[in-house]
């Protein structure tokens, strides 16, 4: 199958223009290659742990004294 035939088939299947299909790019993947990843993702997940973020942001405005006996009167 040629690249033109692939692009035409994708246009028919998706309804997109040939220009859009060529811009995005399509090809036939080898079914025997199981570790195929065209865009490897080495980025961390797009998840925010709000509790962890709050712990990182939470800091004392004034340092606490370690010797609390002086306050117990």
C-alpha cells in the first residue's frame, strides 16, 4: 500500500481533508513489532496531588520554639 493510498483511506474513514491527514501523518504499523511507540512519553503524568502540593507550600510564618516548658506557666 502506498502512502497516497493510506492517506486516501484515512480521508474516507475520518472525513478529514487530505491536507489535514498529511499534516498529522499516518503509516502502517508492523503487527509483529509489539514495542512500537511512535511518541514515547518520558513526561510525568498530568496529575496534581493537591495534598502533597499543600504540604510543600505549607510553611510556618514564625519558627516554633523547641522548648515549650518556658510557655507552660
